């Protein structure tokens, strides 16, 4: 953040405010970790603050300190709308377009409160009065750490804040595997551990609490994998029927798309997941090197994200979506094989 933004934020927080923190729809580890980390911090400086999520999030994230105070817009609509409309200030975390909050979008668009955006995705919109955007950052959680530090309050990072921010960083970096992980990221993590984040316990709670159904669903996804050697591409599919047969719960497919990239010479990995309730095929894209899945998702599948990790959707059925995807690959063959 620049010094002008820091001073503006200090002025906003110089007196008690009613504040809401909103992450994106289908919040992941970084969205929840950054939101709860910021929630703990703002509470510690005397603010009245609520985290309002558009919908539910995975069970493996519900151990984080403060999770019981999170308001689910989908389930507790009346309370959520009441807090949103009463807000003096709204933080939006881990997204940069109001369309990313689903059915909450009209409410946010109608708020009179100023917005502060903290986000690391590409091409931010200009709805926020203060925008802290950096697509080179590993995670929004690392940015929240920087936000707190820029306000001169790094000493106020508690073990609860440390747990939440560490969780967001470790999930969005693939346990520090992705190229967005920098030496600064490791320095931030070291400080969070010194502040009380238990790295072993956190990773165990996030990554080592699989149900038998989830592992069998992973087996199904791997069995469905298609490898297109001519394009250095691997994709897999999961139908609604397959999800139902394995008692799918939110978050069960987290990380499945990454298995394609573990195959030698594969540079582009995709998973297509049917969602009959919404009438869409949800798509996750991953890549290695300089192939931009952000551009691919934006250009063809109503999505976007990062250079090497993005999401999208198709309003076609599974068969039509796969045909469209395979046909597109010829246009990208040179980028994928050079």
C-alpha cells in the first residue's frame, strides 16, 4: 500500500466503526483465512466487525478461530442483510469484481459505505475507494499481514491472527509449492509461526482429514483423466451422478485439478465438474510456465484468476463443454508445446 492509502485507512479506523468483511462465493482457505485474520485484528483495535460469507465453505476450514462468528448470507439472510446495510465500512477480500459474491452482488452494489479491496487477482475493478491489489502476491492472507504491518500494528498479531493467515497462505501456495511463493512469503510465515501459528497442526487439520468418500471420489476423478500428449494437457471430469454416488460435500474436490500437473511433460491441467443445481459445468484450470490460464478462462469460459491458476464455467452440458475445450487447444498448441 502507498502512504496515502495508509493514512486514509488510519483515518477511517481512528474511531469505532461498524465494519463488514466479505470474501468471494465458495470461499477457499485464503478467503476464509484472510477474512478471519482481518476480523481478529479489527476487533483488537476496538472495531465492531462481522465476516459475512456468500455461502458455506469446506468443513476442513471450520476449525479456524472465529469461524463460529461467521454469518452465512445464504443461510442467515435476514441477519446478513441487516449487518451489510448498517455497515460504515466494507472490506472485500480475495476478489476484485462484485459479481464474485453471487446473490450478494445487488446488496453490495447498493451500499453507501466505502469499500476497501484487498486482493491478489488480475484486472481489478474500480468499485473500491481504497484498492490494495497486487497480483504478484502469494495470497490475500499475505496481503492482510502487510496491511496490518503497514498500519504499524505487526506487534498486535495474535496467535489467532497467525493461525488464520498461515492457513490462507499455505492453501493458496499449495504448501509453498507455487511460483508465487517468494522469500518475503517465507519471512511472513516465519513471523506468523513466531507469533503462535502451529504449522504442523494447521497442515494436519487442512490436508489430513480426508473422508473415505473423498478419497474414492479422487480415485474416480483419476480414472476419468484424459491425457492429450499432443498438447501437453490433461483433463478430468466429474459428473453430478459421480459426485452424488460419493456423498460429495463442499470442498471435496479441492486440489484434484493439480494431479494432472504431476504427470511428466504436462503443462496444462483442467477439471470439469457438473453442477446440476446451478445448471453449469464448473471448471478449474492450472498451468506451469508462462501459459496463462487466466487469459484462457477469461477468453473462453467466463472466468479468470491468476497466470497459473484460474476458474471458469460453462453453460453447456459436459459433452459440449469438453468438445469446445478440445477444439480450442489447437489454437494454443504452440504455446503449450514449445
